[in-house]
């Protein structure tokens, strides 16, 4: 129900979901299609992550209360270490976005800004 109008009415312009250069996959990185709320549902993401021995997920995306929340719950069940980028997520209800980012997600994830995340990468 949530995504059907986007598909049936072609509401997203071409390239709207194109990754920014910083996140472009390299030739040896796996690309997994996602067409459900949870990034883990209906695809082989779990297998890809396990094969690569990935333990830490960095999350960003649209629909904090849908996509990020669903993926967060599935990842928590699988014991992933999670970082959620506060200002790289959005929700139609800003108050709900803030509630999730300040009260729910910190229970199992680190919630930081993109700048703080980039800074943490350059400090190491």
C-alpha cells in the first residue's frame, strides 16, 4: 500500500533513487535489490552479508518509520551492530522521525549525523 502509488503512477523521476558518488558500489561489491520495507525481506541480503562476514550496518534512507524501522528490527534480531545516520533519513512525520531517532533506535544502535560518521572514519 505504501509504495504502490510510486510504482503504478511512476511518481519518482528517472534517477531519483540513484546513489551519490560516495555510495556507488565498486566492481567487487554486491548489489541487492530491495522492494519491501525491510532491506532483509524478499532478497538475498542476509546471505550476501554472511558470506562477506559483515557484522556492522550503516543505515540511511527514506521512511524512518517504515523502511528504517523494519530494517532496524530485522537487523537487531540478527545481532548486527548498527549505526543509523540521523540526518540521512526522513519521514513524512518529523516528530515520529525524532521520536524513533532519540528514544527507540539508541536502544540497539548508534545514532549519529553524517558529518560525525565521516569524521569517525577519518579519525581512525
